[in-house]
C-alpha cells in the first residue's frame, strides 16, 4: 500500500492547469502534469482499502461508478509510491490500451468511487495514471510489439475511434490480421475530429496510430463502408466484422426559425475547427465565432468544448443554455458515494469565459422557444422561456450571430442498420448486441462502443472494444 495514514496527512493535488489568460491564446493542452515528487505523494494517499471501489466499473443510478476497464489502481499507486515506474506501467498496460487518452480526458469515475473519498478527498488517480504513461513514453517503454505468430484469420473493424482502436489492438495482439476501415481522412474518430486539442492534442493520437501500424494493423482511411466498399465484399474477404461506427446521429431542435443560416450542430463546428488547425482549411462564415455573439444550446461537455473553442476564435460573447438547474456544491442525499458525484464544478471552458468575458457562461433551466432571423435569412435572436417555470413573464430575448446545437446524440446513424442489415435495440436507436457476446443478429458481425451503448465515454469505448475482441476470438475458435 501507499503510506500508512497518507490519506490523512497529505492533501489531494490534481494535475495543474495553465493560466486561463495564457491558454486562450493557443490550442495546446491546458493541463500541466504533476512533478514526480508530487505524484509519489499523491500515490501515498491510496489507503489499500481492501475493497477497491475505484475499480468496479458499473452503471449506478445512470452514472458510472469506478473504472470501466478495471484498471489495477491500488497496485499501480503502490508501485509509483515505491518508485517502480516500469512495473507500474506494465500493470497499467494490462487493462488500458490507451492511457494517454484517458489520463487526459476521462471524467475519472474511479475517483468518484475511491474509498478515501467517502470521508475526505479521493486519491488523484487520473493524475497518477497520466504520470505513469508520460514516463513510459519518455523512457521508451512504449514500443511496437507485433505478435510472434499470425493465426491466418482476417478481421475488419469499421471505425477508428477508441472502440475500434482498442478492438483492433486486442485482436492483433492475439495474432489475427486486422484491417481498420475509416471513412474520414485520418484515424481516431472523435479523438481526432470531435474532442478539441486543448483536451487531447492530435499528435498524441497520431503517435498511437503509428504504434498500432508498426504492430501490423492496417488502416484504410477515406473508405466509407457501405458506400466506397460493399458489406457483401467485406463478408467474402474477412472472417469477422466489428462495427465501431460511433453514435453520430445528432439530436436537433425542431422550432420556428431552425432553418435560418448560422444555426449549426456542435459537431460541424468542432470538426471544422479541428480541421482548420490540422490542415489550415479556411473556416467558412458560419463555422467560426470571431466577433460574434454565440449561443450554445445544451449544458453538457460537448457544449463546454464549443464554449472553449468560441473563446479561442475571439467571440464577442458566449452563453450556454442548460435544461437543468445548477448542480449542488456537495453530493445530494440521492447521489451517495460510490456513485459518480454530480456536483457543481468550474471546468476549463468556464474558467476561461470568466477570464475573458467576466462571467460564467452557463444559464440554467433555459428552454429555447424560437429563432428569429434578419432580412438575409440569418439568425439574429433567440427567444427563450424557462423549463422551471412555464410562465410567459420568463420569456427573454438573446442576441445571436451563431447558435450551436449541443444537445447530444440520438444514437447510431440510420444507414448502419440498412447497410449491415443489423437490428436496433428495442429501447434506443443503437445496434442490438448483448454485452457478453457483442454479436449482432448477423452471424460474424459484432458491434462495440457508442454504436452499441449510445454516446458515452472514451473509457467505455475502450472497454467495449476489448470485450468485443475477446468475443470475436471465441467466435473464431468455435467456427
Ligand atoms: C465534442 C465531444 C467531446 C467529448 N469529450 C469527451 C471527453 O472529454 N472524455 C470522454 O471520455 N469522452 C468524450 N467524448 C465522448 C467520446 O469521444 C466517445 O464516447 C468515443 O469517442 C466513442 O468511441 P467510438 O469508437 O465508439 O466512436 P467514435 O469515436 O465516434 O468513432 C467512430 C468512427 O467510425 C467512423 N465511421 C462511421 N461510419 C463509418 C463507415 N460506414 N465506414 C467507415 N468508418 C465509419 C467515423 O468516421 C468515426 O471515425 C466526447 C464526445 C464529443 C462529441
Ligand atoms: S481510465 Fe478513467 S476511470 Fe479508469 S483509472 Fe483512468 S481516469 Fe480513472
């Protein structure tokens, strides 16, 4: 274990952050890793509680409790405390294919369930994970390890987000020949074109793709399966197919004025921003926020990423509408440990808005009622009411030159069901496949990640990719 009584004597410390006034002028990562001595101190806080809830990885009360990939957290905490970094990396690599993504962008449900957090602050698990993987890359421990033998079985993975990458990695390690098909021009899924570089810099994604290529995985980009190449053709060539195509069908608002120019889905806006930064592709009029009054509809993380992006692009103002109220400062009675704590926090984009615009951009219980346009058919204003109080006096008008719709995703794209002839789940528009065999109604076609569970998290996508790979391997054994 860490240090006896460490959790009582040492205060929690997280990864530091660059000053908002400085970081809004660039697109680099906003976090700063902890120094080695601080990481050791934080690892010393792990109390070896005996029943590490940090590892359980279950859905509790509609949230995630514990680490979905069951990282061996108390073990690597102890190894870090003792300075055994290589051993800590080896433990981490057993369960997590891509710690360099999770340690930067995971909401850390592990920490919400940490036993120390029951009475005081939880262990800084995510910061320790970050220190281990950073050290592993610095020391040259993360090297390509192609399998010694090939099985002769061929598998097609469709989609190169974290689910597809984890699935491909696991299958390749076993010795199967894996080809990943990606319709975009660059692998990575939402890691590449959705999540802004302030959270995950794109060279970190490219570095992992290169490693996977060197281990023998074939990436075929700009291949839209079902379009560029037929599903029947794939079935002839491959022994199994794994759908990891994400949950890219956005939710929309169906209100008067929705057809006006200047109202975009959040993903269109974020993708354009990422492409501009990667390739210098010019931002078209409505794809950028410079000099504009921006309204983000949707109080979640995608909305937050839109706020941070709009600030960096030089918006005149930004407001984010949430459907729900402000979260409490402490856990409420119906949100006890070890559930993920639904408590108020001021995350990176909000700190930046306070710095630049002098105000937290979040507005609560806001119900958008109508978009109003100018004489050129471009959005000019929004009219809102209140979800809390449907009284007419709550009606408010907001200036808007750019409106970003970030109210989440419905599920899998409609095409997936037709192209692959797979059935949808009875409750949601996602591909039906049970969470044990990951098999769809089509023999030899599997599904994992957001396309199966609905829009979720990187860490769940990794878990699903790993489990689906094990299921595919079993299926091939049984053939
Ligand atoms: C803006 C934004 C910010 C987020 N931030 C975070 C965060 O901070 N932390 C976190 O944990 N999660 C975050 N998420 C969620 C996380 O990114 C997703 O849960 C995760 O990427 C899902 O992985 P996936 O592999 O299932 O799908 P995706 O990452 O969506 O990848 C699917 C891939 O399949 C490809 N594809 C689809 N159809 C085809 C086809 N027919 N042929 C070939 N290729 C195809 C797509 O082009 C895409 O590249 C965020 C999501 C968004 C939208
Ligand atoms: S992957 Fe996420 S939940 Fe798991 S240990 Fe890392 S930060 Fe915690």
